[in-house]
């Protein structure tokens, strides 16, 4: 009962900051683990050789996936306000205009949805987006390489890891409430 009373109030701007900082902290700390996991997985004939500093594509996939979950965590007008603030802040981080950043996000989301069709599960889309952006097709055995499709066993293992990069709005709302 006291947990609900003692929650901190936050503005949309503060929420956007917490969201972005939390995501990038997780990405910065987690990408080396993802890179090692991919490089060492037995699904690949030879290691893709992803370096710990090659997180650009990964970070955009994670951002797109998490932005898609905003709509289910908030009322639509509030999700739109928060998304606008997040876009403004992320555009500065990626050193592009807000319009360019929106196009970048739209392209990534489109690619992820296309790769994941007909499923609408965003975690699966995130895994398939990572697979595609790091061109992992070329490191698989001949069968999956020829099909240009991810090995489903590897993809399942990647899904389990990628779930850890999805923002947990329930935990957030136990600590904070919006103004």
C-alpha cells in the first residue's frame, strides 16, 4: 500500500530521460555479451567476429523494439508525447535531425516487421533484425545460408537473450507515477 503512495512523480521529459538512459546503459553493458554469444554459438560454421564496439545496429534495433512497446504502456496521447520527446533526445544522441531520426526508425521498424511477417511478436522481430543487420546468414551452414533464413534454434536462443533488453514498464510504474 505504501509503495503506491511513495512513488515519485515524474514529468514526460524526466520519463524520457530515464527510459533513454536505462536503455543505453543496458545496451552498453549488454552488447559485449550479445557479441560474444553470437561469435561463439555453435549454429555458425565460423565466427561472425562481431566486435564489442559494433553496437550501432543493435542499439537501433533495441530502440525500435522498445518504442513499439510504448503504445501498450500508455494512453495513446501520452505515448505520442513521450515518443516525440524521446525522438528529439535520440536525434541529438545520433547527431541527426528529428526528421532524419524518424525516417531511420521507420526504416528499421519496416525491416523488422518484414523479416518477422506474419508474426507480430516484437521480441522475435528484434532478434530477426539483429540477425539481418549483422548479416549472420553468411556464417551459417550451407542449408540456412542458401535459404537466407536464420537457424531457428539459434534464433530461439537469441530471443531469450533479447527479452532482457525490453524495458519493463511494470517495474517503472511501481517506482514512479506521471505528473
